[in-house]
């Protein structure tokens, strides 16, 4: 959560999180505004971008960050890879947005029924490339799960939290960024709701 010493209205991460929450309510209730998606917006951004949130999420076609948060062009810096893992390439992309664009909020957005997480749980040899990807998810499935059939979604939550930790552990730029917040979250497929998990401060 934001530092207690900074009033919410002066904390850029808290402001951005609030905008995401308000946008998600519009998405959930089928009241998308479709703002900032037209000719004038494209022209406005021709010479640069200033997004206000970074979203690290899965490549799954059902997870569409700009819609989920009711945002337009140039608002979100979205980094997508199956299983929303913090690997060298996603870290480098996020470092660019933090260091060069000054973004103060990172959401690590896992989702229900994630195929990459399921594949990691199933195990086996899936070839060099998928094995490499799934190795990043493995830490989320090593500890025993609670009883019941929600194991995949429990692993999805753990994986989002683990990726958030990895962003801090593996990046000096992210660790040293001032007023940066990293918030893991899970996306509910049927309702469209984003639920936030415990946050990490840089
Ligand atoms: Zn997925």
C-alpha cells in the first residue's frame, strides 16, 4: 500500500490504482467509456507517450487490459507473456517504462484458469521454449495446495505474487525507483473483476 507519510492525492501510485479500480467497475457493469481511442488522441501522442500504469499480464485472449480497466491509447504500458512471468525480456520492458517513462504503478495480473499455470502443474517435457517459460512458474506450485478443486486459481495467485517479488529481486532499476508500487492481482474470467492481492513497495 502507499506510504502512510504521503497524502493519497499526492501519491501517483495510489491515484493510478484508483483510476484502474474505477475503470474496472465500468468494465464489470458494461459501461465502458471508449475514451481516448480516436484520431485526436492518436495525433496527440504522435511524438511521445506518458502511460500511468504498467500491466504485466498473460497472453490469454480473454484478458484484455485496455478493456478491463476502461482505458484508451497511451494510458497503459502493457507487457504480455504466457503466465505473466518476470523473465529477462519482461523485466527489461518494465524497466524501460519505470526508468524512461516514470511510471509509478505496476500491476501483475494473473487470471483464473491460466493455461500456462496448468501446464506447469501438469509437468512433463514440452520442449526447450515452453520448459523455459514454465520454469518461471514452478515456484508457485511447489508448496502443497489447500484441499478442493481450486488449485489452479490458488497457483495463479501465488504466481502473480511471485512475479511481483521477482520484479523487485531481479531489477535494480525497479528496486531503486521512488514511490513505485507493485500490486499483484487476479482477473475473474466470468465477472471481469480484478481482485488485488498484497502489494509490494519498491
Ligand atoms: Zn494465462
